[in-house]
């Protein structure tokens, strides 16, 4: 292979002095360059450099890059040094990295010597590797004989991920002499919250940019990309910038740094260069009807109204005849007052919509292709605002939790297939429609739902009793989804009946039971409050149930990071329990109140006065002749008090008593194992954990602690067997996968550990145990 032509270096003392003089003028030359307004002024600013011998110009370009990298704490280049006696890296350069980058940019564009332009380009690439970029850009004039040709748009790619609320946008321009180089601007756009999330700018040969595009696309597995014009890329960027402004988000530093270039090449590019905007949405075309409706509800609730608009047919009445910008602006005004958040979906189901054979004048659906009907039950936290009534897609909440602001909706959507994709044409508010049904119809529909739920329950019990093969049993997931859908719809019908029959206590009881069956605490509270307010004979019990539900929600909100809301529900739980006891003292009420007080002040340990107050409450409970279940709670709480005081033997006695009274009492075997372990009774602790799994095979903490005990004793085989059994019960547990990966890594099976860890990371890579497993696996690999 032929060697590249070596670049001469200045050898004479005169050339060395010329170079030293130029280095001393770098800051002044860069300042003069930035003030230049035309090509002639730029050439005049560069004259001290371009009039020097070629060897001096080449050495200057190398030294500008090397000195700037050295000032950033990087190693000096290994390229040959042409001069002696230059400032050392320790002394630092006499210019800033920005001065160097701007001068090199000017030399690349305006030096009359080809070798000097190439050397300036090489130095620029080295600076880009250290994230040093030129801010100065050549004046927009016709190029001189030696100036690089102006950039021209080359290609654009967009990921078909708009339905996720984000896209990856890659825009490329041809540059350089004979357009043999290219510049890439890669933008990560987030339409839900941040707007512009990241920005990368790279410049290299076209082949290298092609390779870089392949690398970036390879990072997004199973994501399809579609070609786009500059006009389409600009539209996506402008929409993301509008999101940033609306959300009040600061643009990332990488974007702000490259803003002059982005303005020149994208935002302010002439229309003739931008090309045609075909109106493409870049939404994955394979969304099925259920996915599409879920995407519509999700994007709408998250404030991505542009995506919601694009998921409607052009003829949809939900568009109200508004332009996309008008439609978005109206809903942002609503969102600024309603503050929608925390969407939950209870069910979504699809059914074929029968097509009418009649043609109706003006009908947009009767003459078109296939249609689908999708029903969905969902809820959203909202603040009340009059603007809600101005949006045709805003359904009526049939139930509202006043404390959290959560509204429950039931809607259906008619979908139409256009251009090989499904889009929403119209919406029906099923919850509002239920309000208009006659009372007998509502009662009949509730009855039908309840009968079907009981039928499913009987079928499941019979299948278990008769040991019917798993292959012959109905799909449990499908049955669970059906039960959820039927109970949710039944509650909407009950909400409609409660408007007509507000004093029907049994109706409220039934609605509460349906919510409790679905473990929907927030909705159960709505019916419990109604029971407590409207039916005096039920008030004491309703308040106790209300307190217990609020206490459970407080724990859930804390796990979700909603600390203030968790504290609020702790307060409500204690308040309502005390109100219940004031109306009718019960052993259960006193025991539960004692338990609440300990839990609500458990970090790090309840103070002595709280422990004493809890003991007094338990004494009051005992004075009311508690039954077996109530005695279990009392003993368990006494164990908690003894443990908080450091009296582990006493705590052990109470926990053992509670376990003997009610072996299936939630958490009792875990509490017992903790105490036994604290007392050094490891074998007994292990047996208690196995008892916990016997009563609850899905108890994640029990598996974790069994593994912990086995690992402490270097029993990795036992730990592996426990985790494999746990994954049979909890197949989607990232935590158990991570623990198993760590055990396998300790056994030296790094390949299997890697596979399990990758699965865990796909489920939840933010989990602390998953991150710990990754660190351990990386460490074990280094040790090999």
C-alpha cells in the first residue's frame, strides 16, 4: 500500500519564528474573524496565516488542535511535531479551545492551499472528539474558487415511533469539496414532556456518516425508520420545541450549543431546499384497534395532543373542523386548568361493528371499508374546569374521588380503516349513555354481569377440584380480563342507578363490593363515603372500612413516591378510625388503630409515647372480648411493639401466638422469621419463610430472604433452587431474575447469568437489585 505523502514541517529559524508569532496572535485573529461580515473581510483576517509558508500553516493547524486538547486535560497528539520550542502542555496554550475551533473552521473553508484545508479538517475532527465545536460559520455568499461548496440536504430518517410520544430524527447534509463529506444532526424528540431531549452533531466523510447512521439505528432494535424530507424533519422539530415552551422545559445544552447551525440548516432553511412536506405522521402502521385506542387515550391524557389528532380520521367529528394547530391549542388551554395525570386503564375490548347495507346521504362511514368498535374503561385525575365541557372527546366521569380528583370513564370508539391503517372516527360516552337507560334495564344488565362472574368463579373452582389439565382449562388471563370488564361496567351501571335511587343502601353495598373485588381502593372509597354519609346505621362499619382502605392506599402511594399524598391518607385513616370507634367501640377498631399508629411513625422506629399509646389501645381491644381474628391482630401488634423496644424474645412469643391463632394471617411468618434470625435461630427462620410461601406462593420477600440465608452459608445450589421455584410462581419478576443472575455469577456460569440479567433489564432496569447484578457480573468478567 502506498504511503501517504508526508507533510513538510518548517525547519528554518525564520519559519519557527513566524509560527510562534502566529500562535501569539490566535486570540486576536479569532476575534477579528468573528467580526467579519463578508468573504473579503474573512480573507483579510486570515491573511497573516494564509500568507505564511505552507509548512507553517500545517504546523499551526496541528498545534491549534494539540494545544486545545492539552488544555482540556487530554493527552497530546501522537502526530509528528514539526517545531521545537513551542509551549508545553503544562504551560497551556495562549488561546481558548473556541478560538482554535473557529480559526480552523475558517481555514478549512478559505485557505487557498488544498493540503492546508485538509489539515484544518483533520484538526477539527480531533476537536470534535473532545466536544469542542466551532461556533463561527462562513458568511452565506457564493463560494470562492477555493471555498467549500455550500451544504445541501442529503437525506433524512425518522423512527416510526411517534405513537410512543417520541422519535429519533436523523438529518444529513452533503458538504465539502465535490460534496465528499457530510454532516449529521441527530435529534431525540420527546412530545410528552421535554420536547428536545438530546442533540448530536457529527461531520465526517460520507462513508463514515453512513456507518454512523447504521450504528445509531442498530441501537434501536425492532424499530423501523422511514425516509423524510427536510420540511418534515423541521415540522417534527418545531412541534417538539413547542412542547418545550408549553412545558417550560429548558433545552438541553447540546442543542443550545449547536443552535446557530440548527437555525441555519433546519429552522431557517429556504423553502426550496426544505422540499415537500407530505404530512406523514411516522406512527407505526401496524397498530391494532385496541392498541390504537390505548394510544389515543394515553397521548391525550399526557398532553400529546398532536398525536391524538393524528389518530383521528380526517372526517372525524372529534376534530371539530379545526386545523391541527387550533385543535392542539384548545386542548393545551384545557390541560393548563385540568392538570390531567395518572391515567389507569381497567379494560379494553374489541368487537366487530356490523355494517349497514343502507346508504345514507352525507354518511362518511357507510361507503367506506371495515370498521371496528373498541370499548375501554379508564380513569384519570383531573381538576374541575368549565373547559372540560368544550371538548367533544371529554367523557363524563360517572364516579369521582374527591380527595384524589380521579374520575372514572367508560367510552367506546368506532374505528375506520383508511390507507391500510386504523384510525378513530367517532366516540360514544357509554357512561353518560347508561345514565339515560331505564331503571329495569340497568338492573338487568348488572344482574347479567354478576351472573357471568359467578359462573366463571364456579368453573374455576370445579376445574381445580376435578384436577382438569391446564391444557383443557379456559385461559385464566382471558377470564380475568372478562371479570374485570364486567365488574367495571357493572359499577358504571350502578353509578347511573345511584342517581335515580340515591337511598338504596344495597345498591351502594353492591358497588362497594365490586370495587373491593377488583382491589380498586380509590373507587371503593367513593362508595364507602356514600354509605357513611347517607345510612346512619351503617356509618360506624363504613368508617372503619374506609379507614382500612385509606391505610392501604397510603402504603401504595408511598411506594409510588407520592409522599405527601401518602401522609394525607395516613391522617384520614386515623381520623376515620377514631370516628368509627367514637360511634361504636370494637376490638377490631382499637387493634387496627394501634397498628396504624405504629406504621405511620415507623421511620426509623416509633417513639416511646406512640408505643405506649398503641399498648393502651390494645388493652382497650382486649377488654372487649376479641374473637380469634381480632386476637391475632392484637398479638401481632404486640410483637411489633416488643421488637421496636428491642425485646426480641418477647416479640417472638407474640408472633408465635399470632401464627398459632391464624397461620394464614398476612405477613406473620415474615415477622416471625425476622425475629428468629435476630435471635440466631437460622433454621427456624428458614422454616418460617417456607411457611410464608406455603400460605402465599407469590410472596416475593420470602424468596429473597431464603436466598439471603442460603448465600450467607455459601449454599448457592439451594439459593438457585429457591429462585427457580420463585420464577415459576412469579415469571415476570425482574428482582428474582437479578438474584438468580448473581447466584449463577458466583457459581461461575457467566453466560447463563448474562441471559437472565438481560431479561431482568428488559422488565425493569432501574430496579436496585438489577443494577447490583450488573455491577457484580461486570466485576466477575474483569476477574477472568
